[in-house]
C-alpha cells in the first residue's frame, strides 16, 4: 500500500485478506509503480483477484447477517483469536488469526510463498470444536495446531461445525448489481 513493492503474490494475498474483512478496497498510495486495478496484473494474479472479488460479493448476505447480529449483541464482526484465547496474545505464529463473524475463522497468510514448492507454508491454530475448510470441506479437529500448505488461489478460512452460510448467487451478466440477491446458495457445514 505505502512505499512497498509491486508483487503479484502480495497483491493477491491483500485481496484475499480483504475478502474476509469488514471493508475491501483496492487502493494504494500514489505512485507510478503501483497497480491497483486487477486487470493490469499477470494472468495468475488477475484470476485469483477475480475469484476472491466474486467470493466477497457472494458473501454479502453473510456479512449483512453478521452486521445485524452486531447491532443486537455488540460483538464486532472481526474478533482476534486472543479475545477467546488470551494465552495466545504474544504468540507470534497465531497473533493474526481472527473470527470473521460468528461462524468463520481466518488465518491470514502473511509470509511469502516458496517458489520451489509453489506453496505457502502456514502454521495455524484452530479453536476448540470441529472446523471445515471453507473451500474444500476438509474436516479439522479444533484445539490443535496445524502446518498446512496453500497454493496462491487458496486461503485458510474455516467454518465452524453446525454453520449455515447464506451466499448470493451472482448474475454473471450484471456483476455490479448491488440490490439484494434474487437467488441464494446456502452452504451447510454439518455438526456430526
């Protein structure tokens, strides 16, 4: 954003992080070397950015539901892991993890990927309970630490068991439409 470098992986991770944040903006400091627009990047960066911009748009019903919950309970949309696990407050490996609403958990990728493996190694801690990878449905037992590997198009987001996530089905002919969705997809993560 400011006095940084122009790097496709960093830009992709910034957009992925923004997808699971209260506010997503593609902005940066003024400079002739900064590219804000996704279509000015290489094809990999552009496709990952498009994937997560569409996902963000699909998540609007979930985000609105969680914002409404905030008005009733006062619990913020984003809560750092250490709110519920104070012993992790000074833990450098897990200090960036957070709950996104009441049902999603995010472990942001803040390290550069390994070019040989074409993956980023992520060490994460999942809170107590059963969790599912939001994109592939793989089940994890909480209260444990994991070492995982993520491709550039993947991001560590987990849904709590028993969660129902309302998502808009986007009209590909009118992606800029901001009216309430006519069609919805409901993602269910079972509590076995």
